[in-house]
C-alpha cells in the first residue's frame, strides 16, 4: 500500500502480478488491481488487468459486476498494449469463470460480416 500512496511506478508495475501469484485474498487482489487499472502509467494499467486474470486463475474468484466494467473500459484504452492485454484477460476470465464478457461485441461484428457478404 505504500507503493500506491507514494505512487512508486516501478513497484506498481509489478505489484498486481505479485499479488495475483502470491496473495491469498482474492478480494484484496481485485481491489488493488481495479484501483491500479486507472493509473497514468500504461504498464501499471496493463499489469493490473493481468492481476485480475491471476486472481481468477489462482484464487478462483473475481466479481463480475466489478471486473467487467474495468475490462471493457480497458479495451478502449489509448495505449494499444493495454487494450490488447484487456482482450487477452477477457478471454482468460471468460474461460476460467465461464463468463461471456464482450460477447455482444463479437456477435455484432459477426452479424455485420454476414450482412456485408449478403449485400456484396
């Protein structure tokens, strides 16, 4: 928590991953990662998303109503790496938690491709 309070970017870049692998409390991991998902540094933001994935993988829990908006917002991040990590994390969490985050977007894209083929 000192790293967050002091905005120690170097430490914050690895903190979500360390927590995801080593901390026993999934809710604490989730809380820290959600908080860091808004950080100014893109590496901190992308690694906070990975921390959420690790909480789902190694602790078996994250809260959909909290995690889903964070991940969907990250898909639109101005940093391409953050957006790419967000998609990977969504794919992981969907598989691990049996969720369908982002399913509507994929379905709309598939429907648009189908309509384009029919018209073209």
